[in-house]
C-alpha cells in the first residue's frame, strides 16, 4: 500500500496560455512546439495525469514477463503478476534512484538494483538487500520501500494503459465512444490481436504534438507528402481522398479518428496483394461481428490518435507512441499489430510491409520525419515561433443528425480532429485537476 | 540426534514449502514434493533470505532474494549466486506428523548469512 506513487504538485497554469491556442478562430501559435515552459507544463498536466499506452497484453503473456517503456519522460516497468494481473512500477530503486531494469523486455523473477543489491519481486515488494542484517539493525521497514507503483492500470482489448493520477477517470470513461471505432482494428476477429515482433525505436527532432496531430486527423498531407513513396509501393498515386463519397472525422476527449470506408486503402500501400486479399476474406465475418459500416474500416484510408500520444494506422497496422524527450525531440516506439487468428505467413507479410513503409527506414516514415522536424525547427525562431498557424479547415462540418457515436464531422479532409486535439491540450494545461477540465463533447457518448 | 517436529502432513500441500522456526538448530524448511517430504536449512547459504518464501520449481527451491537455486533432496547449490550447498535433514513421517532428524548443533554446518 505504501508503495503507491507520490503524485507531483500541480503548479499554476501559464498566464498567457490563451495566446497560444485560439481554436474558435482556427489558430494556434508555433511557440507550442518549442517553448520550454509549455513543455514543462505538458509533463506535469498531461503526461503525469492522462492515461498513457504502456504495453499490449501479448507482449507479457506469462507470470514474470515484462517490458520497459516510458510514461512521458518517466521510465517504467510493466510486469505480469502471479494472479494474471499487470502492475506498472517506476524503473527506479527507492534507495538511490538507480535504474533497476535495463532490458527492453524479458521474463524474470524480479529486479535487483546494481548499486546496493536491493532486490524486488515481480509484485514490486522489497525482498532483500546486500548486507540485509544492517538494515534490520536500523529498524528498517522493508514493506515501505518497494518499487513505486503507478496509480492506475487498466486494459481494453489487449491494450494496456496506465496513469500516474489516482483522480483520473476510468479508462472506459477516458476512451468514451472511441472504442466503437477502435473495434474495427482491435476486435475484428475472434481471439483479438497481438504484436508481431518487437519494439522499433527511433528518434526525431520534432515536437511530440506534431506527430500526434498528424495521426489524429491529417490525411490531407498524404496525397502530397507521400506521393513518391506511394508511387514506389503502389505504382501509382495515393487514393484521392476528395473523391471518396463518404468519410468522417470523429473525436472525443481530444482523441480523434479520421477514416474513409474503402476497406483496403491503407493496407494497399504495403504492396502485398496477399494482405489485401486477407482483408477481403475476413470482411464478411467482420460485418457479422461489427456490422457493415465498421467492416469497411478494417484497413481503409484512416488514422487515429488517442490523447495524448498513442497513435495507429489501421491497414498498415503500425501502432506507435510518440514519447516526449524535451520540446524539440521525440523517441518513437512502434510495433506491428496482427490478428491472433491470422495465418503465420500473413502476420509475417504485415511485419515486413510495415517495416518497409512505417519504420526508421520506411519510405513513408522518411517523408513525415523531414516535415515534422522542420515544423519544429522553424518554431524555435524567436519571431517565427510567435506567428499564428492556421488550423481552420472544415469549420462548421459537425454532423448533428447521425447515429454514429462521438463528435462526428463530415469528411476526413478536415482539421476538426486537430482542433479538438489542441482544444483538449489547452484544457489540460489550463486545469489544476481533472474536475476543472470542461466537457466539450457534443455527440453521442453511447452506441445506440 | 534430535528428532524435531516440523508440521502435520495435512498442513503441507503438494509442492509447497513451509518455514519451521528453530532457535537451537537454525530455522528449517520442510517441503512436500509430490508426496515425498524433505527438510533443509531455511536460511540461504548466499545471503540473508528465508528459502520458504521462495518458489518450489520441480525439485529445486528458488531463493526469493537473488534467485539462486538448491536441489531440495540433496541441498546441492544449483544456480548463481549460490555456491555453498544447503544443509539437509533426514525426514521421518509418523502418522500425520513430519519430523526432521537433526545432528547435535554443529556450528560449521549452519549457514551464515
């Protein structure tokens, strides 16, 4: 009990915050991508507060299996317990703070600190130390000095999230009706999903929000930015999104999913016809499971970000976390997702296809990295950073008459999700606790 | 030779280990491996740790602190960082009661932490 983490003190919000973000008028300031004071506020009011993706259950199937990752800049260990549960601990010894686990993943009986030999079991309890007798002589109570456990851990369909904030709403409330859309990728077949292969790590000199915002709802860039990559992989241009008869941008609590209903537009760019065929083959069973509408989303032209920094592309099946490393740097952790029930050769083709397109050497990833780095670099200019940036596409596109859940906007060539994302970002930075965050959702919270 | 009462058969489930306090000879760990009973010193020969808090895996006891291992029937040290074998005791079962036969205290055989 006493090993529960101490929460950080919440400082006052920045006084001039509204200068950086004016969503009603469709503008943000470049400064939000480089300002150090804003970044410090983000670590405290977003990364120490929100639910953050930490693992997929398939990475740690057995007792003692663990992975290491970060929540914001805080290093954590995610470990499967004897009772089948999952705990998340700070990857720091409570004696002098040394890191206790250096591997990215593995299976263990516990964690032993290199410095003074403090030894912790997988439940985080301190079970012994080098020269343990001298601690006993000091009336040391080892039950109080286990690894520090994060406040809340929960999972949804294989995705494990954690939050440092004991006051955070439940994960279910946090995700809201977005789960209805997430099912299209994470629950389209019996047995659910798993990660194929390990974690792919790389760094970019860009602000974390630029990447997250790109996935929350910026398909607009694809036809232009990725034109040459698409020609290399597909032998032709990216699908012209404005030609789609029906597409949407949906958001909730700052999360956003933009999608078309073309079934295979995203998977097609992997250049593996067997994968397109797989999607078509499972489609009838997806329609039976999730309905016709979502069976069109399995690998369609789409992207999604769950606030603040968890993103994915259904079809390419790249799953990613934009880990903040200062205002001008991210570490990208990415994985490839497959259906557990998919044949082995299909899983392998997905792994390779995602590596060819969305990995440090991937042809699409290169295109994005260059743009994102320069969006960040220009904002470091004293004068340049103070200028307004336009974020007003698709004002007045809210669909009021719809059965779809969430805040639904017409068309995916639309900055509605980016606006909702930055509005939510602003609301967090402007709030001292969860209770001060306004509910700006206007759509249906439940699926009818 | 002391005959030391350890516990009742009914109190020790299969593949379980239990610590029996004994100030005279040092604490004793008693094991039930598939209906066969064994007894060893409870104190790990490497560091201060009660082996009874560790896990029984097949016929090995895994120390809870540094995960060294001992072969339960013979006490042989089987895994890093344990290098010194564990003292074992012959066991007698009389009805529902399990006893260890312990040689008069030989300080050299009681492992130090």
